[in-house]
C-alpha cells in the first residue's frame, strides 16, 4: 500500500513538473505545488516515502525551474535558499506526520487492548464454578487476544491451565516465573511471563505467547488472573463453609435426638436396677451384677449428657455465667469424674495449696479441664500417671495437664485446637471427632484466657489453661 502511494506521488511530481514547465510557471509556484504533493505522500505513506518524493521534486525544480534552466547548476543563491527551504519543510512536516500517525496507531492499539481486557474481565465474572477457574481463564485470554498459547500455573494446587494450538506451550516459563519470583519478556518470540501475586505474595505464574499483547497488557492480565484465582478460592471457601454449617446443623440435630433417645431407656434401666436391689430378694451374685448394670448405666448417662452439652457448645456461641468459684473445687470435680472413667490411670494433683479463686463459669471450666484429662487418658501410655499442676503466676492462674504419650509435631501444636483437626498419630491412637479441644479453646477465650500445648519425646505432653487474674477476678 505504501509503495503504491509512493509511486503515485512520484508520478504526480513528474506530471506537475511537465504541466508547470509547459505553462512557464516560475520556481515559487511550482515549488508550492510540489510541496503539496510531498506533504500528501508524508500524510498517507510515511516519512521515508515522502523524503524520496521530496528529493525527486527538488531535482525537478533544480533542473527545470532554477536558472540556468535545463542544467543542474543554480546561479542565483536565492534559488538555493528556496530549494533548501522546500526540502526542510517537507522533511519536518513528513516527520511530524509520521509521528502523529504512529501515535494514532498506538492509541488505536491501546484502545483495542483495553477493550479486550474489559471483555476478559466481563467473562471471568460468569465463570462456571464447577470447573477449574485456571483452565477457563486461559481459554478466555487466548481467544480474546488471539494468542498462540497461554499457560497459567496455580501454586496452591500445582495445576496448569493450558490454551492455544501451539505445539510446545511455555509451561516451563510459567513455573519459572513463580519459582524465581521474576517477570520476564522475550520480544524475539513474543513470550511474556508474569508472577501472579496475592497481597504481594507469589501465588502462581502466567506465560503468554503471541503478538497480541504488550508488556503493560501482560501485567494487567497477570493482575486479573490473580484476582480471578483468589475470587475462585473465596467462593470455594464460602461454599465449603456453607456446606459445613448445614452439616453441623444436621449433626447437632442428630446428636440432640440421639442423646434424648438414649436418656429415656437409660433412666428406665437405672430405675429398674435400683428397684431390684432395694427389694432385698437378690443373692450376692445377682446383687453384684445388678450393681454393675446400675454403675455402667450411670456412666452412659453421664457420657450422653456430656455429648449433648458438647454438641450444643460447638454449634453456638458460649454464654458465660460468671460467679466466684474455687479452683480446687473445679479440679476436685474433674478428678472425681476421671477416677471412675479411667481407673487404670493414676491421676495426681500438684501445685499451690493456696485457696485460689476466679470469677468464672464453673460448669464451663470443669468441661475444659475434663477435656484435657480425657485427652491425656486416651493418648497416654497404658498405666502411666497423669498429673494436674496448678500455679499462681503474675497476672494469671495456670493449670497444666501432663501425660506421657506420642509427641505432637511442632507444626500441629496450634492446629490441634482447630475444629475437626486431628494429628495422624492421634487418629491412629484413639477414636475422636476433633471437636473437644476446639471447645476448650472457645471456653478459654470466653474467659479472656488462653490454651496451648508443649510437647517433646522426653518430657511428654502438657496441655495448659491460663485464666487471667485482675480486679474482681482475684480475691
């Protein structure tokens, strides 16, 4: 196209030269006509094309219109000035025209890039939540920008999203961008790699191959991809949270129903057993058996009550009914309950003999310490001792429950207080739901206290409950 326009410009210069020479026009008039032709070529063809046309026009003006006519010499210095002014004007205007055209093309390209980015952002809002977000996103980018290949590496799942007909998509580049935490560009094969970031932390890599994007657009697509992945994760977490809430409601309803259903026959069994024993018509063996039935039924009744209470606490906010209670009385209740539940373990108390008191909910604190003791019983070595130690420290009263058992890995010492979390060692050692310790943490937090665990292979495991002592709480 530019070649044809250049040839047309040269033809116009020659035609104007012939007409002007035939009509005996002077240098000034002919030069103005030639200037218009050169400017037109500069406007529609380009700078170098206009330069060529202007040189041909200057030669024609020199030969046909600058004295001496029909020679390449110029006798009058004013004619040299006129030709020089003509050439300079053409070159300057051609350059300005070329720059304006280049800027117009760049503006049009940026407009197309912005429109494509908007199209991508509009499509990612309606992604199919049942399919992988990364796979959908790369297809959208590849189709919208007409790229050879698009690769997205999601570090959280180690999954790759691939799109495009390229035989060897830039998979390595996408991974390398994340691993090296560095953006890169290769203009030779039109490959752009960008790190995907979430709150300044690398979360993946994006590789683009094709001439349809610029450096700025590649960075914008990386930001959009990071936002899309983060949004997909948030939606997934929201879905899981809602499913968990529904499961918890169902679980709570089932436990509630089972607990009440168990209590009725247990009450009947205990009543019948007590009645038979009070009739004094049983021999010694029968009386011992009936006593055993009554004792075990009482244990089942206590376990059912505890299960029901735990389920209700787990599914709702804890309401604290504060009162002045003695720590010794709470521990006595816990030890009494543990004595008949775990007769094979020796449970002993150590610590200060001072009458420590706190302003707290007696029932909730008893539940929290009972959970610690119950865990110690389940996960300790058979026949080993379990120790409760009470300490009065500056600003708090600390109660520790120690047992010798399987050590808890450092990375799990915080997580064991999370809901439903169980360590691999604990899952093999004893059955459980992973709820008890999370409730203990909730109880401690409701009293402005804290819980934690220390563990190693030599000293065993110690679970701590610390309650603050301040103002009216310390008497």
